[in-house]
C-alpha cells in the first residue's frame, strides 16, 4: 500500500518566516549579527539541540530550545493556510486508501500546534517526532519509524521534504524523495538526494509522481 510521508515546517505550512524572526530576536538579545543567510546555512532543517550548542556555546541548549519554540508558538495564532494543494492531496489519499504520516524534527508541542493552526490535525493518526526517535533527521530513523508504524515498505513511500537535512533523511530511508521548493531551490534539494522537486502540492509534476504509485498499487 502506498504511503505519503510529510515533513511539517516548510512542507505542510509556510513557517520559515516565523522561525527566522524568532532566531533574529535571540541573536539580537546577545548582540550578535544575524541574517536570513545565517538561518539558511546554520539553522534550517537542523535539530535544536545541535543548533544551540554551535551558535551559543556555554548556554543551556534545552532551555534555549524551549524558549525559542514557545516564542514560535506565540506567533502562530489563529488559522493559517496550509501549503497550497495539501488539503486536496490528503483528501485524495483518504479516498484512495493511502496511508499518511507526519515526520518532523519539530518538538511535539510545536507539531501539534502547527497542525491545528492549518486545520489538518485530524488528517494524521501517526505523528513521528525526531526527539522521540533514537536519532532525528538527517538520520533516516524518523522515516523508518513511520514506515514501521504504518506497516509499509520504503518502496511504497513518497516522502515530501523542504530542507537539505530532511531530504537526506528521506532519501536514506529508501522512500521516493520529493523536494518542496518553499525554502531551498532545485539544485540544493537535488544535491541532498531529491528524486524530483515541486513548487507545492498544486504543481502539475506531482500528478506524474502519484500516477507511478497508483500503477504500483494495481500490480
């Protein structure tokens, strides 16, 4: 049975701008220079407990992580539109009988908050959190945990990711890795292992990808 595995930040929700702003505050409070390039090169797609020791040595990384994520949740209020085409794709999966899961390095509180904000919490029974796995992305273990939870093989899975770190995890898991060009470009995602890339879930190229898995399901 085909399964669709979704990263969350930057894949199901346009959230990078909020993360960029929160990190900007944290840098400014310490008198450090900061830019979107710093976010792209040193932060995007990485786990908090890897990020903070590198950026702010000598400070408590867990306390910084908790503070950063609380600030993020404070900014994410009310209803936020999901990534274009996400709702239609999930409805198609429901009607077709495809399994779905979220696979994210975000803390569970954040993941729950984001899914509720975009109105998609009820679409997912399985929510895999990197912190709760033996290893987070870029290790493939979160994706492998989703496959085990759904009872599907890697060859039956399509994984959607927007960051190079997440893409490396998806590709290493054996899933068909599709890059979402919300924050990284075609070349960057391909270099990280993407089989194909799409602008969002309304991209016409997605139909060709899904059709291939439709055919697999019928053979």
